[in-house]
């Protein structure tokens, strides 16, 4: 294993691995796993056959914090395809436009990349029952990987979670607890239960980050180690965006790429805590109001990785903005016409790319990858309502 230690993303304090902590004991911020990067660089030789291996999450095992590869809990996550969408390119006036279609994952969302690592770690920690709070997709994903590992799974979801995601979790054998009106309340409850009732906690913590950074690895790999100008990512907790950025920096650190793309993050109207802080330069303030939204998967009032998102976007010279429900619907329809059916939260990335092109932030000649985070069948009711209007 090349993993070295845990480092706080805010105060920089270092901790040894493995340590059963979820946030920095000193300042309460999210942690990062770091690696012996020079050893990885040496391990991957220059003309290594590794480069020709088909991209999938565990192709990048040297960047993952798992000590025994024979004990990995996997459902063949990752390896999702990257689609060039030429008609959309022309319509939007973007040089090259790609969609990374994460709905092709085993449970229909990118969360599987992180769940594979988290559940593998849960077994390393001898957990028997795991708990997770979720807007739905992470619940379904942890349920599937927990089932595969023979663990008991409890999921905590807010009211109004799309039914398909809950049926999915129950088919994997999970116990479903509906708690609170938003993800933030469900999260507090899951963390309380983990503390007081001896569940192994999974969720938007550092081991998940490690799995989810492979979305970024695959994009680069699928572009033959050419770096796109932009990668656009929806923000819920902000963990996926933060993870993708971490992975890209690691690729550069060991010399697999020289440049880095700009990262753009998108929030849905009504849940814009990070965008607001970005625009005003003030600290992130939790959203207090619950607004009806199409994009339930990213309806998060206090994103745990909000500060890490802002840091990533700053470092990359990127961009943050919101899109409206209407812009999201249009983007969903545009993707449909390319043969890609994504859930509403996932369409926000295309909606933002379109807006950025219109505002001249993305140039005509640039290459853009939009990350479509989950499958359209995940949230049928929302699209059905759209179609009937
Ligand atoms: C979880 C999720 C997101 C948001 O990802 P974060 O890591 O929470 O920022 C976006 N889209 C879909 C479909 C999701 O399930
Ligand atoms: Zn700290």
C-alpha cells in the first residue's frame, strides 16, 4: 500500500493511518489521505502496460488506501464511458464537449466508486453493521456494497427522497430510516447513531474521497492523458468535486500529466451556500430555508466539503455558479437527444457549461467534460412531471 497518512484539509495537522477518525480532531475539518507519491511514480514505469489497461476504479489501486487487494469489495464500479456529443457541441458552440456518464455504475451513480473503498475499509476495521446518511444515491450504493460484503446496512434519508432509490436500497436488504426534512438533518442523525449505537459510519469522509477521485483519473485516461480545459461537476456535499481535484493533482504530482484543467462547480437554485460564499468572499453560511427543487440529490444546506470546493476552484482558476430548475430541465432534454438519460441533479453540469459558454467564460475552442453523476431512471417522478407540463 502506498498510502502514507491523514492530513487535515484546513489546518494541515497530520495523523497516522489507519485511525478511526472522520474529521480533524483539532479543527473539525475534513481529512485527506496522502501517499508516497515518489514511490508510485517509480512503480509506474514510463511505458508500463498499465497505461493500456481499460479504465476502471481499481486500475488506480496504487492511489487507493487499501492494504489487501484480495479483500476488495467490488461490483465492477467505474469504467463508465466518456461520450463526445457533437450535435450539442455545435449547438452550444463549444470546441469539444464530452459527457462522463456515471449512471453506468452498478447502482446507477458515481457513489459506487467511493462505496467500494469505504466498505472495503469497513471490513478492515472489522465492522459488522454500517450506517449512512444520504439524499438517496449513496444510500442505495452503500446498501449494495454492504450486501456484497455481508454487512448489515442502515440508511438514513430525508423525507421526499425519490422512491426508486429507496426501493433499490431495500432490495439490497438495507433498513431504511426516514429522518428530517433535508439531508443535513439525516446526516446529524446518522452521526449520532454511529456515536451512540456503535454503527460503523460511512459517508462523505476521506475514504470515499479516494474512491471518487477515480472519476477524474478515468477522464484523463480516456482522453489519452490529454487534459481538457474544463471539468464541470455538480455540488451536493462537494465531496465528488473535491475528490476529482485531489486526483488530478496526484496525477500531476507523479508526472502523468503536466497541466491541470479548470474546475467548475454547480449548485441548484435555493441550495447555493458555496456559490454565495464564492461570490461574496465571505465564509460559507448554511442555507436556512427549504426550497422545493428538482435536484434532490444536490439539495444540501451545509455542504461538508464547501471550503474544499472553494479551494479547488480557486487553485484551478475555475468557476462556481448556480443554475435554475428551468435550465436544468432544458439540459436534461438536450442530453436525452444525445441518447443520454440522466437524473435532474446530473443535468445541472451541462446547464452550467451552457451558461458559462453564453457568458463567455468558456471559449469557443475549448474542451469541456461535464460529469453526469447519476442515471435518469433514479428519479422518474421528477422527469414525469416535467413531461406532463
Ligand atoms: C451525490 C450526488 C451528487 C453530489 O455529489 P457530492 O459529492 O455530494 O457533491 C450529484 N449528483 C448525484 C446524482 C448524486 O447522487
Ligand atoms: Zn484540522
